[in-house]
C-alpha cells in the first residue's frame, strides 16, 4: 500500500490520470463530522476546472490543516470558481437510526446528486458509494493526497461549522460554536448538566454512558 506523506500538499495526480483516460468532469468527495457527538454529518462534492487551474489551488490542504480564516477564503474561491459544488447533510436522528457509516454514504451520494453538472468519475475519501452509478475510486487519506477531495473537505468543514454555530444559538449552553459538537471536556460537562439536545447523537457511546436516552428533551 502506498504510504501517505502527511506533510506534502495534495496534488492533481489523480485528476490528471483520469483526464488522460477521457474523463472531463471529475468530482472529489469528502465528509466532515463522523466523529462528532452532535450535529449532522456533512459531505461535499467538488468538480474543479479540467484546464486553466487557478493559482489558489496551491493553497489547498486537508481542511484540518488550515486555519478557520484560510478555510473560509478557500471556501469562497472554490464556491466561485469550481465547475460545480454539491453538499449533502444527514442529521443526528437519522444517524442514530441507520449508523454513521451509512449516513455518511447517503450524505456523499446527495452531494453528488445536487451537482449542477454530473461527473463522469468520482474520487472519494476512504469509502465507496454503490448507490452512485458512475465509476469511482476510494482513496485512503484522499483529503491529504488529492486536490479535488481536499477542496471537498474544505467545503464540507466550513458548511458544517456554520451549521454548528447556528445550533449554538438555538441550543445555548452546549458551546457548539466552539467545539462544533465534538467530544471535548466542555461538551461532556454540558451534557452532564443539561442532558442531550435534539441534535445530539444518542447512539454514540459517550451519550449512552451518560444515560442520555432517559432525558425527555430529545423527541
């Protein structure tokens, strides 16, 4: 198996190879929020121009390696200059009913479905999407290796962060705007004090350990 250099920037190697095979519209797909205790899992699909690559692509990294300011800058550039951008989101109650992996795949498939131009090939971070009929390639560590997937990770991250900031206003006391629903100490302490909100994932182990299903506020 090819080792991933975690410090090297993502490249267009995958896209260039597929374009030589005749694929013009190649979508990179990634998700954000699989490990969170609250909020949706959000996926994005991004089709970049096949020619005349914009210079800002050199700034693109896996979203986890970027500051919030740089993520927002790149989000704006991707939204403006990509051939197409699609986003799919699956909320906590559906995640609880079908499990996080299946919810992630549905969010990814929805992101592909809403693209204004349908791709001829999919480059996907870590999973395959049998519900999508087009040829595809799953790439472990794709958000660190592949520019299109890294762009998708940025779109998904910024979109989900905005959602969690809005949840922070709707459900005060949990600190969603700060930790974005992940299992920080602050978040766990707020759960012990307040119980779960309607956007918490009751099937996840930390909430099961807190006896979250006994609280009446989730309904």
